[in-house]
């Protein structure tokens, strides 16, 4: 089974997903896992493709060429290994941080997670304008190795949040589509 990753970026507009998915379906390519977002007016798409009988990502890029040109999209297709990586093991946790926008928030929180052996599975952030000031909200779903406790994670996140001057909360749960 041939798998590829598809990455696109371009100015958001109606019809991007319809155009891409129709072009892929026309060559027998199935969309498996996907993440599609609009970030500050830019469409950002990452999709894992199942492409039976296709051995070259150039064939897929060629099928998307017309759509990419019409919609002014940057498109990259990359081959993936045949074996599927195991899903993240361990317990799931959700983290939310909120505060004034400044450089280093993602880095500080990511370092705190890494320091306890955590793996970031999903991350989203949003810059918000409130009363003429910039705020920042960061949401993460992570997994921790067996034996690492909520208290350990919460301590690391609290310390990083304090150093960054932001607030945070950690809760059990979360998930890939959460």
C-alpha cells in the first residue's frame, strides 16, 4: 500500500478542499488522516494519502497541478514508509495556556513537556486582540509515558507558565480529534 503526505499552503478561499479532494479522487487516491486549518487568512492542509498503484509522488502532484495553479496553492507530496508508526502510547493530557502574547511561549511550554518525557500530539494556538492588546491562547494534547503523573506534568507546566507570565491548566484526557 503506497502512502504519501500532502502539504498545501495558500490564501484561503472557497473551493480549496473540494478542488483538492476531487483531483485526488479522480486518480483513485483516498484521504486518510488530515488536518486542515485557516491561519491568519492562509489555508494550511496536511493529509495522509492512501494511493494504491502509485509509486511516485510526482504523479499525485501532477494531478493537483491545475487546482494548485487555479487556487494559487503551494503543494508538496512526500512518500511515507510502508509501515505505519505506532500511535502514541501512554496517558493523554490536555494543556491550555493563556496570557499576553510574547515570543517564547510555545518554546517554554514545549520544553516543560519534553522535560517530563511528554510527546506533543496536537497543538493549536490563536493570537487574539482584546481591548487593543494582544493575547495568546495555546492548546495542546500530549501523551506521557507510563508512570509520569499529572502532578509531575502540572508542576513542570506551572513553573514554565510562571516564568513566562501566563496562566495554564492541565487536565487528564484529550485525544487526536479532541
